[in-house]
C-alpha cells in the first residue's frame, strides 16, 4: 500500500517588505518645509535685530566717548553740555548693580518659597486662585508700581530704616540720616516686589514638572515633606530657578519709570544704602534724554550700550551655569 505524500506544515514565508528609506533629518512634507523655513527665518531675524541694535549703539557710543574729556568708566559726574563735555558711568553702574542685587536677595528666596507652597503645600482650592493672583501681578505696568512706591512705600519705610540704623548702623551700609527714604535700598525693595511674580510663576511651573515617581519613592522610604522637596524637587528645579532668577534680574537691570519715581538721584556713591544718592542707567536715560542735545543723546546711548553688555553677560553666565547642571534639567529626568 502506497502512503500518501506528506504535506509540509511550515508557514509560507512572509512577503518581502520594501526597504525603508534612510532618515535624513530634512523636511519631507510641505508643512515641514514651511515650518522649518519659518523657524529658521525667525532665528536669523532675531540675530539680525540683535546685531543691528549692537551696531547702532556702538556707532553712537564711539562718537560720544571720543568727545568725552574724562574717563567714561570711572568719572563721577555727568556734564555733556559744557564746552568740554565730561561724563562717566561709575555712579550709574554702581547703582544699577547694587539695586538689582538687593532685589534678587529679597525676591528669589521669597519667590521660591511661594512657588513651593503653591505646588506642594497649598490645597487645590487655594493654590489655583493664588497662582492666578501671582500671574496677574506680573502684568501690572511699571508706572503703577512706581506710583505705589512713591505714595505708599516710601513714607512707610522710615521705621524700617530707623530700625536698621539702630542695630546695623555700625556697619556704615545701613546708617540712616533721617532723610526721605528715597535711596537705593528703597529701589531694591520695589524692584524685588516687581520681579517677584516672574520668578514665582516660572519656578512654580518647574516644580510642578518634578517626577512624581521620585517624590512617591521618597515618601515610601519614610521621607518627610521637606525631605522630599530637598532631595527630589529642588535638585530637579535648580536650572529652572536659575532661569527664573535671570528673567527677574533682566527686568531689574532695565527698570526705568519705577526707579525714577522713588529715587532721589545724584552722581555720588554713598556707602550707606539708606541715604539718598546714586542712580541707574535706565533712570538716568529716562530723566535726561528729552533735554539732551545730540551729543548728550549720544552719551546716554553710550551708557545704554554698557547696560546692554551687562545684560548679555548676565544671561551668558546663566546659560553657562545651566549647561553645567544638565543632570538637573527636565529633559534628563
């Protein structure tokens, strides 16, 4: 008896797949090409605008500095209308840096504390309205802060200045001569209030992006709420805090109307931060530009160039700090 031929049970081979085209990284679809072109054009336009601003400031500054009969960086007076103009930025640089540092020292710890309270402590019914209020404060115009500072803040700082003089006047930095408190310390307090919403809003959003698995793991190991924040949230948000601080510092360095409203300027560097005196780049430009002649405007533009360079250096330093701490960025979490 002949046996029937055996039928193979092996499955048929799968159909051949077409070879995948290599990924080149270039835009393929029309929408991709349009988006790529718009993005690239926006980046190039930004660089062109920055270069144009720098070139304009440099050209006008060279004209002013070449006609200056004093040292532009170290001279303490500002006289551009005389037969031999003499002006310098020593007082303006000192006032701008000192008032901004005071603002950062006051605002950053408070802003980080508020952001942590909203993101990790406050109940949702309180956190949401408080976050909205903080965001609204960032939209208040500078002149409103200036009017509030001149009409309310300045008259109520006499007690604080007297207290600082009683306990810390021996340092010389906090000595007070019972004058109107229109000093750099007042400017620093007002700037701190102005940059507080910006630093708080950015820091809050960064803290909310902290990995929940890290927080839950720390809680499971028996960590307290503060230990969770210290070990998981703050390291993750460190680069975000630095970025938020730099945004606030940028506004503090360039603030104009609010500073001009509360400060009694003078071209004198006073060791005490509680007595009137000093000035800032932006305040000096705003107060003198309308009355200056063409050469005086060039001199003010030269001081604006210095402020422009300081701002670029500050932001560059912030980028270097953040780049060194990539392990704390959200991309690597």
